[in-house]
């Protein structure tokens, strides 16, 4: 069924996602060609491409990308692990829900840029503060999704499992996890992109490496093409992480299709 | 379904084009106000601006001045793009920006001495810059005026960064020095040394009893902070540039001559300035006394003005706590960096030296084609004004 649906897509449909980027590139080039803005405000796509090749060759792009990516992944893993654990506890225990909810809502509504400088003071200017920032920004949406996912398990299925004398572990593995997984993976998709933001915000505050640092360094050197290269690289990281989670989602939720 | 998707795509494209075109239109609009861009946050060190506003010098010059704070690269780009008209920006940022095609020009050298230096506790045994060899030296980070100043200072003494144990400590020099985290630190000499000394006097700085300061300006004459604008404004509105500089220069003279008055006029702009009723009263009295004293004793040279300021400070120190006076002391120490025989004058030799330092640090890839185009003294008011 799935295969036949894929085959029925018009041949040109695969190129649709590329239309908008191509259009943006065209508009960008038109603006540059018309000379509406000076080159230092909007450099040409060719200048950005040339800078990309430069920093790729001298190793700066990959080195800084790796720093940001490693901090992002560490923050994502830690943030997701802690939020799922706490989310499970909150979903199961109303007392914990009442205890944590006010704090969680308050913290979730606080922009990470507001407290990122404090995290750098508390955890130092090294990678730890970036990982913590990343984990924190991931933590709250993932926690919410965990609670919502676990609470969305239909009562009828729960009753059925209980009638079959399922143990708590069997309930968890065979009912709660599969039922909550779609919501959890949806949260993970969002978290993957948020983790990149957390890492970069930390690098903006204080760092010696990473794409956030590279952007700041380029700004202080008035190197606008390099700023754009680093920004595009961040977009690529976020897109790749999003796609990776999407891949996991398709595999793990294959049973739903 | 496909038709609907095409419609959506069309709408999205229209939105994108509208967004971009609206940006173009707004970028070309002539601003109705003149904006002065300043770094950091409101601070007593910007008192000439506050005095100019409070005494109406900018308004008299036909300037409706709006103040905006942010980081230097952003300010330089906004001025280069014509979004803002003026900025208080460092000389090295201007050179770096011009090297990358920004048409910005330095039109008034506000700080006549480079404000950066190295501070070390008296107990450190460091009595000269060569003594820093192998010692732990704190630095906010490898950027900006602190890094440029340190590089220049080391270079003037035949040293490089590799000769010292450089540690990035952010803007926390007083705390790190007091706990013995570093042996010396690169600081703004009008600020942190005062803070460390005050803490030491109160027994709140570990074993430190006092500090020794090595100003960069004692070794090399680099360009420091000044007023910048862009080439278009200079070409099309030279009268605006002259009017702005005239007002700023007038206010700067006032601050140098009567710092107590400047402190009081800055209160509405800098909320964190310490002020008690008693200090307010003392400064008000001092403002009037200084105005009367100046009428009978015109101070014509920086040395006599500095002596008078020291006299005023000693009077206040007899009655007020060091914590309450700290920002007034910062103002007086900053005035020392501004004052000169000719306020605002910028010299070609300083620019050459600053460019050499930036090239050495790799912040500039090549010398500017025309270094002389980066600065001008054409808008300085005549000597007898102010």
C-alpha cells in the first residue's frame, strides 16, 4: 500500500521542496545584481560560496561545526533522557505534577538567552555550559510531550492490559511506550532543532570554538560572507538532525502505516 | 490539491517578495532622527553625551538626538549602511571595518589616551612588562580593545602572547585578581584598578594591598574611542557632522571642567549611579563652587585641570564612603584619558601604529589603500570655542 502510494506521486513532485530555496537564491541574486544594498550588507551568493570553499579548505568550518554538533548531540541526549524520566514520573503521579508544573511552566516561558550568561558563569566558558544550555532548551518541550504522550494512552487499552494481569513492566513496554511514541518522536523532532539553538546561544555568550563563536568572530571582523556560511551550516545541522529523527520515526512507527 | 498547492506557493512567493521589497524601501528612507550608537549600557563614561543632551547643546545645534546601545560591529554596520548617523566606536574597529569595505570615517578622537592597561597586585613582584614573562595574565577574551592593547604593550617590550600564560577570564578581573586566580590582568585603567584598590582597602581582596598599573598609552600611542560617521553623510551633510561635533566638544569641555555637574546631569541617564541625599547636596555645592572658581581661575592646560580634579576628589573622600564615590572616581579617571591640549584631534602616526598592530594580530589582511581616508580633523571646532 505504502509503495503504491509513493509510486503514484507525480514525477516532478520530488523537486517541490527545492523550489523555495531556488527562488530565495534567485531573489537574493537579483537584489545583489540591482545593487540595492552594498556588498557588505548583502554579499552575493558567489561571495558566500567562495567563502564556504575557503573555510572548508582551511578546516575552520568542519572544526567549528564538529564542536557545535557534539555539544548539540550531548545536550540533546542528556535533555531528552532527563525529561523522559521526569515526564514519566509526572505522568504517573499527580502529586509530582502539582509539585513540578508551576516551576516547569515558569521556566519554559523564560527565553534561554535570558539565563544563558548565568549558565556560563556557573558552568564555565567551556563546552559544559553549552551542553547544559542545550539540554535545558530541549528539556521542557520534551517533558511536556512525554507527559501528554503517556496520558494519551486510551483507558480501554489500559483496562484490557490490567484484565490480562499485565505487570507494570509489560504495561510500560507493550502499551505505554508504543502509545506514547508518536508524540514522543514528534517532540524529539522539535527538540533536535532546539538543541542546536541552545548550543549556539551558549557559544554566543562565551566560547573559543563552534559555529556561534565563528559567527561572532566573523562579525567582529566584518566578514559578512562568513557569517552567512556559518548560519547556513547551522541550518544544515538542524535539518540533518530533523531528518534523522524523521527516519527513526518512520522505522519505529512503521506498524502504524 | 495540486492547484491549491500552487496557490499556496504563489502566496508564499508574494509574501517573500513583499517582505524583501519592504526591507529595501525602509533601508532607503531618510531617517528623521539622528541616532548616536554607543557600546555597552548607559554608563558614567558617556557623560559628555548626557551633558550635551541635558544642557541642550545638541538641540541648539538642530539635532534631535536618539541614543542606542549595542555591540560595536552592529553599530559600525548600522552607521555604514546609513541607518544611524553617528557612533562612539574604537579606532581598531573602524580600521577593521574599512578593511572590509565599510565606508565609515573617524571624525573626533574622544579618548586621547588608550584606556587599556595591565593591572597587577603590589605583592605579585611584577614591576615592569618584561616581568610578565611566564606569569598568568587574565584577559576578557581574544577580541576587542583589551586584546589589541595587550598585543601592542607586549610588542613594545619585545614580547608576544606566547611569552605569557594568557587566560581568558571575561570581565571579571577584580574578582579573579582578589582570589589570586591570575598574577595580572588586562583591564580598562579608569575602572578595574579603582575597584580592586577599594576592595583591598576594605580588606575584601585576599592578600592584595594595592595595585600597580601599566597603561598601554605609556608605551604606544594607539587610536582609541571616538566619533564615527559615514562617507555619504560627510559628503552630503557636512554641516550636520560639524554641528554634532561642536555640541559634543562643548559638552566634553564642560565635563572636564566641572565633573560634579556632569555626574549630577548623568543621574537621569544612568540609573545605577550611587547617589545619596548627602552626596547630591555635596555635588550640587561643588558644581556651583567650581563654576565660580573657574570664572576666576581659567584652567588652560590638562595638568592644572587634573590637579583641580584631584583636589575636588580629596574633599569628597573626607566625607563619603569609597563605595558611594566609586563611580565619581571612575569619571575622574576617565577624564584623565580624554583631556588634552586639543580635544578631538586625531593624528596620522597613531593610525599607522594601530593599523600595524591589527595587521600583526591578523585582524586586518592588508593595509588600507588609503589610511588617510579613515579619519579627518576637518570638523574640529576652532580652539577658542568650548
